[in-house]
C-alpha cells in the first residue's frame, strides 16, 4: 500500500531493495463512529511495520501491550499517550518510544491520525548477493 515504490537498482549498494514512501494522511483508514479508532497496516518491511490509526475526538485505545518495541507519533491532531501515571501529549512533531510488553493506552483529544511503528527486527527481503558468501 505504498504511495511510491522505487527500486534502487542504479545503486550497487542497494542490492535491488525498494524505497517505499507514504503519505500517511492519504492512506490512513477513514474514521468510524464507533468506540474504537480505525486501524490499518500500511507496510510490513524489514525491521518494522507501519500502522496508521485514525481517531475521532474522544475515542480511546484501551490498555494494551505491543509484542515489539514501538514508536508512536501524531501526524495530525492531538492524542494523549499514557503509561502508568505518566501522560505524554502527542501533537505533530512529537514521538514516543516504548519497549515491548509495556501496558499503554491512547485517548484522542481531537480528530487525529497517529503513526505506529512496530520495530520487529524481522527480515522480509533476501539481502544476500548471488555469488557472495
């Protein structure tokens, strides 16, 4: 679901990898009028998964844990990110990092789009070069 996918064949160091570019506001899921925000995986790639979360003001993503370290940033709007008794206000330009398995929650103050990056460390492309060992 990349907005732009570009093969880096001209660069011998790229080993045929792809450059993926996203306009998160364009590809984020539409909001819904239910208690839960809309969630959509935008990309699954080497080392990370990108997930867009669209909130309507007042929606809550209740206490949960992520199996991997994460970063969370507001692309637009304002969201409260809570861990235990600590509250961080996410607005565009603010990013938080959290280790895996830490309970956290999000509450939307305004209509918002948040980008969640799950730092999986997984490999999805063969990085080997034929003939090299």
